[in-house]
């Protein structure tokens, strides 16, 4: 009886680690890619205006920071759900 | 021996206590504003605005005193997420952010935004990559975590030794800022201000360790936030008629560009950020605020951003606070709240710099030397700015106005001709944030030396001597930092940048491998630590002969290169050295479980139980 339980636990652990890795990669790459794009295109974007700010300036001074806040709280929520799922799976096992 | 506390219930009255703290600070400012109208001198107002909050912080630190090991090193692991976030944000921004970053934006405008962006993204990286796992491990210090992860005393000692560079540099930077503000407004000689600040932070750290720093740091952050917000909102209302400076300073860009043009500023060519780094002398503001990539290239901007992000994510002082909350989920939430607070500061700082620049150059556009504005004499008295008619043409242009980089935040209420109490409030706010950061860096340095170097060499199973070693280390570090500041010229921004470079190159690669790669071994850890630290150290010491790492961009590029090589060295040594042991793999798996008691506490509980069984037998 012990072996199937261990297998179920291992499967739950592996699924948890895979989903955790996927969320970590998504979160960090989303923000880093956004910063990279904003830095590369800052000068052309500065020709556009948003809320009285040149758009390139706005993105680096405020827009990306607000985006980082949103992503951080999204990450907290998603990761808590992933952890909760693992706990439930282990309890069932 | 007392076992670790299992009580994990936060104090339910914390909200009321900190409401009282905030109310007391606001009441003090209002009373001093009334006193100013009654004719009290500026000196009395400044002294009371500085000293009363300082006494209050010390009382909070004293009331949080403890001899319990878990309370001293981890604040009892029951700090609510938001309160931990307040201290994390204070450590990340610090006095350097409050004064030097706002000054850097004043001089560099767009080009300095890389710093604030780096802090925010760094906290995101820490939150996602490191913090939950460090909370699960539960080690009191970053080197202790590496020692546990690899079951290696050598890795712990090496990390403890390499922690000295970034932490000591940040300690020196923050202490310099705090002492400079204290010296201006008390007024005191600089050496006396340095000694008093060192005494204050050492006392707070010794009395209750992490517990004192958490509760006094939370109060300091609240004072800092109020003190920054009030003068800035008043200036915003005066200039834009709206109390939201972050969103309204864009309306002033037309006026700003007009003032800059009238003052003779023209776009600068691609050069370097270096002119703003040495702040020992007042500087000329020559770059238009909105000009993008004027003093640094696009690559340099990205290098500074990435270096600061990696350095923030792996900063030992921030990560040593990873074990203070009740659970892994709380620690994650705490870091997200800290990110939000740091981002709010980073969003606010450009508005402060823009308002200061508008007010300064609107009044200074080709003013005859006989008709200089009144604020210039006040700023000259405080040694924050001075005007010199260099070419003798009888007018002052932008190039003839010299401003102290770290004094821009203090200059704002003076430029807007606000009541003096708001200048004192801004100074008290910056001082509070600098003290919170100084105390935490000092504690991290002291515990690193005592626990990770001395403690590993000389293990004593008795509680009191263990704390006494930490007290001695904290006192010694405070004294050495004070003496260093008295004999050496420290530029806060350059020191902080170098500290983030060291943290990123030394600790980011090994933390990434230790937490995300089960195959990583103690050999890999030693190789990674040695490579990252060694290469950056070489670049900073002998790189000058070859034109490497002389400028901010150069330091950041060297840090990134050292980090990449350290990652490679860690992977290579792990793959080609001895394989990971089964206990390493078991620790790795246990560390990644999201629930349950910390691994450190489990080990402590097992040791206590074994000791009790041995005593019974």
C-alpha cells in the first residue's frame, strides 16, 4: 500500500514543482521583457504622449512599476493556489 | 536551553499602536508649525523635529528588547506581512534612495530612472525566486542558509566573509546620509553626528536584534512616508492645484523645458553618469530632464537596471528578513507589499526632482547677480546650493548654479518658500528611513561576523554567550563604520551601487543554483561564490589600470559579467566535482514544500528532544 501512496505523493510534488517553475519563468520573463522593450523603444515612444508624459518616459517612470506591482500580486495569488492544490493532493494521498 | 517559541500569533493591537505612532508624528509636525507661527526659531523647530522622533524610535527599540534567540534573530517569526514590508521597503530605498536617488534624477532626469526600476524588479525577482524558499529553510542569515543547504561549514564561512563587502558598503552609505542630515539640522560637527548615529543604531540592534529593528523600523518607515508625502503634496497643490504629484508633474513639463532653455541647458551628448557620482562638491545641472539616454547609452541604462535588480534580489540584508513572518505565503505577500511601497517611492521621486528643478530654474533663468532669489541664501547657509558668476557677465545661468546632489529633497520646501517646519519634516523623514536601513545593515553585518564566521569556528551551546558575541560584533561594526566615515570620503550613491554590484555578482548566482537546481553541490557553491566575488573585486581594484569598472556603467557591466561567470563556475564545479549527497537532495525537496514548520526549527526541535532524552537517561 505504501508504494502507490509514495507514487501519488511524488506525482503531486513533481506537478507542483513544474507549475511553480512555469509561474516563476512567466512572471520574471514578462517583467524583464517589458523593461527590455521599453528601453529599446524609449526614444520612438517619447514622440507619443500619455497623461501629459512622453510615453517612453512614462513607461520607465511609472508604467512598468505599476505593471510589476500587478504581476507581483498575480504571482502571489497563483502560487498560493498551486501550493493549496499540492496540500489537498497530499492529504488525499 | 529554551526551545524555539511556537507562538505564531501576531499582536492584534499592532494597528492601534502604529496608528498612535503616525498620529504622534503628525501631531508633532502640527504643534511645531504652530510654534513657528508663534516665533520659535528655526533651530529649535529642527532640533525638536529630529530629536523627539529619535527618542520615540529608541523607546520602541527598548520596549522590544529580548534575550530569546528566535526573537533576536527572526523577530519570533510572527511579524504580519505588511509590517515586514515596511522595513523591507525602508531597507531597499534607504537614505540613499531618499536623498541621492532624488538628486540623481534632478541632475540626470530620464537617465536615472534605471535605479528605481531596478529596485522594483529586484524585489519581484526576490519574491519569485528566493524568498519563499528561504522562509521555508528558516535560517537566520543568508550564509547560514547556504551552510544548511550544502551541509558545508566552508560554504557558510565563505558566504559570511563575502557578505561583508556589500553590507559594509551600504552601511557606510546609509550612515553617511543619516549623519549628514543630522549634522545640518542639529547643527553639530560631522564627526559628532556620525558617532551619535552609530551609537543609536548599535543600541537599537543590541537591545532586541531583529525584533527591535522590525518594530522601530516600521515606525521609522511611517514617519518617513508622512514626512516625504506632506511637503511634496503641498508643493504639488501650489504648482498644479492637485494633491497627486505622481500624476500631475507631467503637466509642468512645458514650464520645465522653458525654464531649462532659458537657463541655457541644451541636450548633452552620450557620455557617462560619472559626473553625478562624486557628491563631495556641488554640481552643475546641465542635462535637460526629459532627454533620454543623454549621459548614458541605452546599453548602459539596461546594465545599471539589471545590476541593481540582481543586487536587490540577492541583498543579504533583505533576505535575512525572509524568516520573520508566520508562513511561506505570508512572506510572499510581504515581499509583494514591499515591492508596491518601493514602486510607489520610485514613482514619486521623479515628481520631487521635477518640481525642484522647475522652482529652481524658473527663478534662476539669467537672474542678475544683485537680484538673486531669497531661497538661494537659505540653501547657501545650509550648504545645499550656491551660485557663482563664473564668467563675470553679471547674470547667473544654469551652468553657474551649483547644487548638492544629496540636498535636492531638502531643498524642495525651501525652493517653494514653505514654512520651515516642512523642511524639518522632510529632513526627519529622510533621517528616519536612513536609520531604519542603517540599523538593518549593521545587524546583518554583525550577525554575519558573529554567527557565520566566529560562530562556526567556535560553537558554544549556551544562549547568553551566543548573543554576547553578536552584541560585540554589532558594536564593533558600528565603531569601525563610524571611524571609516571620519577618515574616508564616502559617496553614498557610488557606495550603494557598488554594494548592489557585489550582492548581484556574489550571491545571485549561487542562490539561483541552490534553490532551483538540485544537482548543485558545496563545491559548486564555493566556486560560484569565489568566482563572482573575485572577478568583481579584481575589476574594482586593478580594473582601473585597464579602464574597467571606473564608471557606474562599468561597475554594473563588471558585476553582470562576474555574475554570469559565477553561474558557469557553479554549474561546472557541481557537474564535474563530487555529486550531491542524498541528504542534500532531501534538504532540497524539503525546502520546496510550501507548508509546515521551517526546516531550521524542525532541526532545533529534534536537537532539543534528543537533549531531553539524553538528560532523562
